[in-house]
């Protein structure tokens, strides 16, 4: 097909692909997808988007298909890669002219050229940069702008490459074009100022756009183009010029006023200058040292003196604060504790900082931060009234300090306070002193100031540890503040309860907790919603604290829990409901079973909340967390929640349902605690296990929890569970064991071991397909000790508790390996004795001993031949499990458990779950815990003696080392 006919076919498909009609759209998309790998397709696309006569949407789509094609097929090693001939022709076609009239398409073409440059420049595309520079120097305004736009995207892309060779190439490029980039930036900047002051706003806007692009290029070249930028006069000259230019642009910003068409671009320009300084400081802290003084003078003057009035805007303030913060906190600027070990640059930077941050400067910065930047703004106060929930749960965590003014001011305050606390602690304490006693509710300025100062005291709690007697302040001042009920005083009530939350983990006497609980109880009934939400948050911090004592809290539990539940119903936004649910979860977790009498309402409300939150998966996660703690608190009584609980688990752990992406982890945790606390199996609880097959196939990071769930089912009702699911589980395990880590293998085998422990006959029958691999692992001497230990644990169970099954397995294995049965059996015992040291758990060591002793008495020559090894293992196990009674001087087996007693619990201990009780009852029937090893050894040896007669037995005992015989006699001397 020739180029013209190909163009018309592709053009038609692209036109249909822009259609709103799906009957046209879908086939066209499919057709284009098939053409992606056809030679010549991208040449056709290039012709289409370069043809300015065609429809904009069609051209836009052509650019997107071309761009996606670069990602998929431009690399030489890609499947269906483009031919070198076509790539050469495409590269030439992309830079023939820079005259795209549509801004959005121009940007996409620039990005597209940058993507090719990332792969091909400079080696396969040396002409790219010279052609771009030539076009930038041209007189045609549009061409100049488009070439500059492309130049910026190419520079940005090449600067982002991180391999050493690529970085060297970029540095070569930077040193070659830096002078040109500087003069370009300077020229466009001067042109802009001439035009804006001549009131030619239209021309000025175009020049400003070019200035912005040329500064973006310079920023990338400056930050990433030089290994040691401090050695380059031009780079340092540019950075020093940044401060002068910034002042010019800020002055221009003030003069043009809010209605100017240039205002938005001017803001971008000012921010870009600050970004250049911040980036340079981040990547070249040592090269930045000569700029520290100017940076601090510049930022401090605009933030904390009248110079900034009428000039600054929020994003600029944030950037200046971040500049100060990064200089104050920079590790490269801190000398070592031992001055001799410090680098000269660190000492130089430290000297500059110390000279700048004088006592008066720090005092002014500290005061201004608190009294100006910490004050609640009119917008925030309006938000408190109109949307109290959004105000109360405003997100200030993570990286919000980089972009938002309040968190930024708070982080700067903390960093400066930490670095210069000797100077700033007295300043803050004086501000507190000036605000003692209740504030007049009519004096809104003083109320806002007190809110700001208390905020500072809360943020700096750790720094103020030695300087503030918080307990006294709480009793003498803060309690009184909380009792002022006037609606205007809500600012202070909210701030004080927040402040207590900040100090609770720092310095708050345990004896004062009951008084605090009374305060919380009162404020949870405050008329203002923001105060109630803040109180709930402080309650969480109090309950979650290391010093929390349940008995102090119990008298208030019913009332506070009721009010928390009311708050959960009153709030309407998802984020707030989540926050309150986290508080409820925390309370339930800390008081555990004491919560039982008070959860009725919550249990009735959660199903409704779950239904309402269908679209809000994060809220559902919070509900799951609450349910986890609720089930733990209710223990066996959680069975009453099954009608709601089980469908929730079913949905959260069903990987065919979209919400599982959010809910799976918490859903699995809930499933596990439900099983651990369930008193008995139900058909519904058993049915949920149908979800497990797909979860096992996913083999994700939740695998460990999945195995714990399987084990919990085995403890809960082994017979029902194994009869329903063992077959499918066994199949899943067989697949898993083929491709799993050693640790994963141990997890799988532990399930089999528990099944054999809980139900020796049924377990062995159901997991029969897995046992030959275990047998082979023992005979072949598995080298990974933990896996070998688990193999021996499984085989020990089979041999001790299901000997007939062991015999049939031995027969099968001998036949499979074409070996004599006795010979194979001898190898197993020999390996067992040899690898006993792999077993570290005393239970498994005793089990091995019991299992091998169970072979006695025997006249089998193999067993008699390995008699010495069996005695060896038995004596080792006796050393592990026997303890000497100091009073009688006799030995007893420390693993024996006689009866089931409920242990007495201390306050900090969690009561045993239903599963813990099941494990205890199971242990009472387990030979490891019900058979005395000492007695078993004695009986088996006695029986062997009876079978062989004294003489024969004597000969057999002579095969055992005399020291072992002596130790054995010592253990058996009571018999």
C-alpha cells in the first residue's frame, strides 16, 4: 500500500476513534491497535499531526498514538521494534519545523521529542540540540516559543537520567550550552520588564512565558549539569543573580495588581526561582554555602519584616519557610560533636548561621511565627462554622508542610525551636506568662493569640519538658479554661484539650488521669462539634499511652463509650467517621473484655454504617479494624455477631470482588480473630473457606495469615474441616511446594503437622499425597535445618500415633525407590539420629524420642542395629525435658501437663482466646505432654529385655557408649 492510501485509511480510523459513538469507536481503536506494529504506521501518524489543516482532535489522537509507540517499540530490543531507517526518517520529520499553532498539541510534540531524545540523544541524534538552539535564536515568535518549549522538555528528560555515563553526557551538554541559556534567560527577562512597564501586557505575557521556559531550562542545567558547581563562575553568578531578579519580580507582582493578566504567570515565575534555590540546596549543600547568608536575609526579610507586606502570597511564603528550614536542619551544615572531626565546609556554614541567627533575630522569628503565622485565619474560622468536620480532620501529616502554610509554619517553628531552644524557650514562656488567667470572651484578638501560643506549647512539648510543670499548669490554669462555657471560648476549649493530648506522653502524672477523664466526659458533651472531635482524639492519645491504667478508666468507660458512639452517629463525613472509629477501636483494644456490657448499640449500628459506606472503602477498612477489636473483646460471645460478621468477612476476602483490593488485609485479620474466638464451628463459618483457594493462588504477602486461618480451622473442628476441604487444600499445597521459599515450605508443612496432631488418623489419610515428599526429604538429608526439623516432626507424629499408616508409607516408598524395606527403614533411622541437632524445639525433640522408642520392643535386625542411635536420641531428649526436684533429688518430665487450669491474669495480660483453650485441651491428649519420657524409656527397654532375655539385651546394651549408659542409669534410678 502506498503512503497516500495508507494515510487516508489511518486518517479515517483516527476520525472514527474520536467519535462519541461506541459502535464506531471500538472497531477503530481495535484497528489502530493492530496497526501499531506495522512498518510505516508512525510515519503516517507524523504526517497527520504535522498537517495543520486537519481536525484538532484527530491530530491530538495521532500524537498520543505516536507517543505511546515510542514507549513500546522505539528501543532496539523491543518486540516489533521500529526499523533504524524508519526511526531516522521520523527523527528528521519531528524537527523540520516548530510552528505548531495549538498549545496542547505543541506540548505533546515537545514531550514526544523528549522521549525519543532520552533514548537516542546525543549518539543517534546529534543534530537535535543544535537545531533547537538555531530555532530559538530565530526571529519568528511562534517558532522561537515552540523550540524553547521542546528544548525545556528535552533538557528535563536528559537531566532525569541517573546512570553515571548518562550524567556525564548531560554535564558535557550543560557546559556547552550554559552561557547561551543564561543570556537567553537574561534577554527574555529584560524584554518582559520593558514591556510590562510600557503597559504592553499582551507582549509582556509572551515574553514572560519565554522567560519561564528559559528559567526552567537553567534550573535543570544548574542543578544536574555540574559535578562541582561552586567551581563554575557562571553557575554561581546566575545563582547570585536569582536574588536580584526575585526582588524585581516581587516588586513587579506588587505593582501590576490583582487584575493583571500576567499575575498568575508572575506567581509561577517567583515560585520557580525559589524552587531553583531549594533544588540547588538539596543536591549541592556544600556549593550552596556562599548563598546561605543571602538566602536567610532574603527569606527572613520577606517573612518577618514589613518588606513582605503586600508582596508575598501563600505559596511564596511556604517556599521561603522551607528554604530557612532546610538551611537550619541541613546535616552538612552541622559540625561534629568533636570539632576536630568536622569538615571545614560544615564549620564555615555553622559560622554563617550562628552569625545570622542572633538573639534579637531569633526572638523576632519565634514571636512572629507564633503571633502571626499560627493565628487562625478568617477562612479557617469560617470553615469551623460552616464545615466543622473538615476543619477538625484537616490533613496535616506526611509532606503537607512542603505545600501548605500552617503545617509548614509549624514544622519551621519546631526545627528552629529545636536548634536554638536556649534562646527560644524563654521567649515562648514569656508569651505564655502574658496570657495567664481566663481571657475576655469579647476580645477576639487575645483569644486567637492564646490559641496560637498554646499551639506552640503543644508542638514544643518535648523541648519544654524541663521548663514547664505541666501538672501544676493543668490544675491551676488549664482546668479553669476548660470550664468557661461561652460559645466564643470554644477556640480555647478545643486548643487546651488538644494541648493535653500533646503533653500526655511527655509529662502528665498518672494520679491526674481520673481528673482528665472527667474533663473528657464533660467536653464530649460540648455544644461545639469541633471541640467534641478534638476531645475524642485526645482520648485516643490518653488511652493509647504507656501509662494507661484500665482500673482508673473503668468508672468512666460506660459514659465515655456511649458519648463516643453518639459522636460516631452525629458526624457525617467519611474521614470523621473513620477518625472516631479509630478512637472506639483503641478504647475497645485497651479495656478488652471489660467492654462487653457497653457494645450493644455499636453492634447494632455497624451493619447500617457498613451498608452506607459501600462507596467508601477506607471507611470500611476502619469498620473492619473496629470489628477486629470488638471480636477480641467479646471473645466467645462474638458468635452473636455472625449474621453481620460472616458476610463482611466473605466480601472482604473474595478476590473476585473489586473491594478486596482495599479490604483484604483487614478482612483476613478479622477472619482469623473470629476463628480464634469462636466457641464452635457453624456451617456458615465453614463455608467462607471457599474463598481460600483463590487466595492461595495469589500467594501474596498475606500468605502467612492464610496459613494461620487454616490452622485455626483445624483447631476449631478438624473433622468437619478436613472432610470438606482437605482434598482441595492438599492440591493447593502440592502446587505451592513446587515454587515456594524454604520459609513458605515450613508454613505449609506446619499445617500438615497440626492436622496430624489434632487428628492423627484422618490427618494422615487426608494429606497422604504430601507425605512421600516428606519421606524423601528425610532420606535424602534435606540441607535446610528448619525444613528438616519440620519433616521429622511430621514423620514423628505418623510413626508414634499412626504406626500402621507409617508401615504402608514405608512399603510404598521402598517400592517407588526399588529398595528393600529394611534397608530404607535403616536409612530413615540413621538420618533421624544424624540430624537430631536440626530440631531446636523441645516438643519436637521429645516427639522424635517417643517415636523412635515406639519401635521397641523389636526383634527386627535393622532396629536392633540402630539401637545405639535410638538410645542416643532418648538420652538427648531426657536432658532437654527432665528437671531435677531440688527437695527429693529425683527427676521429672517438665513437659507433662496434668489438668486444665484457668491461669490468673495480671492487668496487662490478655485473657486466653477460645483457641488458646482448645490448644490447651489438645495438649492434654498429646503424647508429648501426657506421656512421661522417663517412664516410656524405662518401659520400652524393659520390654526389649523381656523379649531378648538378659544375655541378649546385655549384648545389645554393649553397643551403646558407656558414658551414655551412665547418664541413662542416672535418669532411670528411681525405677
